[in-house]
């Protein structure tokens, strides 16, 4: 059913910002067509892992391949769409319309010194419609609610028609009803063949949507299909994590990385 | 005044350079303001002052510098300061804005030393500080024209990269565009425009021409392109209005231009209040 070509390959990754390792010996393969949910407590290195994959930082040890290519030779960034955890904390007074923000998702794909053509404009409008934001197209982004802004950032990630979509806690600040329809949208995208990588705290909400689950806490404590994950979960979540953590509560910040 | 413009070369120089600067200073100003780098213009203008003072000082001892337009030395210092700011920003990763006051104070310090070495203020230096209509030479005008052509062409060509970098720096880097080079080109353009603007508005007021029209525009514009358009219109209105008023009332052009920009800003704030008040 699924093509077994790995889209992302991490081999024995070590990363530290200062002295302490944030990631330790993480190896992970993500195959084409997968919908991988990455879970883990605050400070467990989830966002760091994504930054490594996006090439924003470089590992001290280990290798990363994207679409079969060493990351330092990888130039097809338009194949990757990215919605960051901090999308909600951009400069909210920025005077840009929804249309302009989504259009900026085509920057890399178009290349230097190129201007928007008619078919690009059609594509932008189409993707804005697909996230249900057409009536806000000419609104300034700062005038939208957090959840609406998040849809715009997803449209920006989708407009270059990526093969891999990476999302870092995209549902923070989105209300429960919209979270549900948001996950359904991701499921649909996955059905069309896009590989998805989703970081979330909300294990419960996604376990029936994702195909694979990875549990991260400095090291990778579990990686398997979602049904394997369900079996493990019965055995107790703390075993999966390596030590006792409060997965579903967002308050337990400290302690997580000490 | 129209007849004056036709008659006197210095008035032609002043008006043409005013018209150009009234457009390009706010054009770059939009990117500066949305990236929250407003103080960079202040820092670089003080570095420019140091360069000009250095040039005037050296002019006392060397005929080469006496013959050289001090604007060039100011420009060299300004670009050097811009490069230094970039270096410092990577040193202070978590306090990037610290780079600006460091360069600002360095610029003032160096400027004051050169001014005292050059035996204090003379009228020439004074015209650089506050701007002057009569000080713009044909050579200045040509320099301003060349810089502006370079700036406008560059902004048009790398507009979408500049936009992305301004809106979301992390995302820009993740998409793999040459974020570092684009930012570098941008800051060099800012340095050049500051050096070019100072003849008219003066070093102390350059940053106002880059930020005040944008501050007004951002209140009422919808979208980024409109913000640029309104900023340029407001900048142009301030420069033209300021030059006319200063000519007839015999005021310092720099101050008059800036006060008109302030007036426009107040009017837009009031207008916005009025409109949104009615909507409620
Ligand atoms: N820029 C940075 N400089 C230094 N340390 C950092 C930096 N970013 C993250 N860290 C540290 O690295 C560790 C992992 O952070 P990371 O952001 O990857 O966690 P996370 O799993 O995404 O957490 P959350 O669920 O809160 O988003 C934390 O201990 C954090 O303090
Ligand atoms: Mg995170």
C-alpha cells in the first residue's frame, strides 16, 4: 500500500544548546505517506528535533537525510511545509493581508527575481479557500483570531504543494470544535499522499488519526504504529516515557529536563 | 518659488533630491519599522556624522580630503557601521537590539572627537546636522540619484524575499532562502539612503523621515503594499511641504519637513479614531 521510501532519516542524533544534551542518540525513519505524531513533555526536545530537520540548527553528532539526500546538500525546501509553534507570537501589528502572508509561502519555490504569475495567484486563492478563510483574504493578519491566524499559516505552508508537512503544536489557541475539524483536515491531507509530522501534547485527540507515534524525552522512548502505541499505552504511559511524567497536563514545566 | 526653481541651480538640486529622498527613505523605512529596527536609522546616522566629521578634519591636513565630498566618507562609515551591527547581532544572539546602542554611542563618541579635532562646529558641519537647501550640490544630486536607482531596483527584485524575512525570520530561514545575504543587502541599502538623505533633512532628522511616514501609514493601510504606498505619499508630502514652507518662511528645512510628518501622523491617528468611533 505505502511506498517505503524514507522521507526523513535521522541517525544517532545528538544535540545540545549549551552544556547538556537536549537530544541523545535519536534515530528515526519517516516513510512516505506516514502521519507521525510526536509526543513528549515540555522541554523534551520536540521543537529542537523539528529545527534540526528544517536545517535551522545542526546536530553535534549524527546525520540527517531528507528525501534521501544529506541535509547539507538538500535544496528542495519547497517540498517541506512548516507551521511553527510560535506562529501565534509573530508581530501582530504587521501590516500584511492574509493573501500576502499566504503568497509568501511561494517565495522559495518561485526563486529569486521572479514575480507572481496568474497561475500562482489562482493557487493562492484556492489554498485560502481550502482552509476556509476566503472571506478574510484582504484582512490584515493581525485583525484575525488566533485560530484563524493558524489556518492562514497552514495555508502558507500548503501553497507550495509540499510533500512533507511539519507542524509544531499547531492547535495551541484553537478552540475544541475547530481542533477537531483541524485534525480532520490533516487526515484528508494525509489521504492525498502528503507525509505529515505533527508535534502535540494532545495524545488522546490524535491517536486514531495518525499512522505512527513517536515518544520523545531527550531520547526516543517509543516509535511504532498507532496500534502498537495503543497496546503499549495499556501497559502504562510512564513506561513509554522512561520515567514518570504528566503527559496531558501542560503545567509541569520544570523537572522535565532536569 | 517656481520661478526660483527655474532660475537657481541650488534650488533645483534641493527639490529634485528632496523628491527622491521623500520616496526612498520611507520605502526602506517600512521594512525597518515592521522589523522593529527603528533605532538602526539613528545609530547609522550618527556613524555617518562621525564619517563626515572625519572627512572635514582630514580636509585640514590633506588636499585630497579637502576636495572630497564629505558625503562619501559618511557613506563609507555608515556602511561600515551597518556591517558592525550585523556582526554584533550574531555575537549577542539573545540581545540583538544591543548592537544598535553600541554602534550609536560609538558613532557619537567618534563624531565628537573628530569635531573637536576639527576645531568645533563650522557652518558646513551645521548644515549636515540639520539639513540645508542651499548645501545640495549637483554632485550630491547625482550621488542621490544613483543610490536611489540602486535601492528601488533592488527592492523590486528581492521584494518577496524581503517581505518574508521581515514577516517571519525563522520561517524565512527554514524555507532555505539566502536570508543572511538578503539582510546584508538590506542594511547596506539603509546605510546608503541615510547618507544620501542627510544633505536635506540633516543627520539628526534622517531617522524621522524613515519612520514617521510609516508610523502614520501603518495606522490606516490594509496590507503591506498599501503600507508602502501610503508611506511614500506621506514622505513625499512632508518633504515637498517642508521645502516650500522653509523657503518662504526662512526656516530650517529639516525641522519643517519633520514637523509636517508629525502633523500627518497626528491627523491619521485622529482620522482613524473618528472612523472607528463611528463604526461602533
Ligand atoms: N534556543 C535555546 N537555547 C538554549 N536552550 C534551549 C533553546 N531552545 C530550547 N532549549 C532547551 O532545550 C530543551 C528542549 O527544548 P524544546 O523547545 O525542543 O522542547 P519541546 O519538547 O518543544 O517543549 P514544549 O512542549 O514546551 O514545546 C529545553 O530544556 C529547553 O530549555
Ligand atoms: Mg516545542
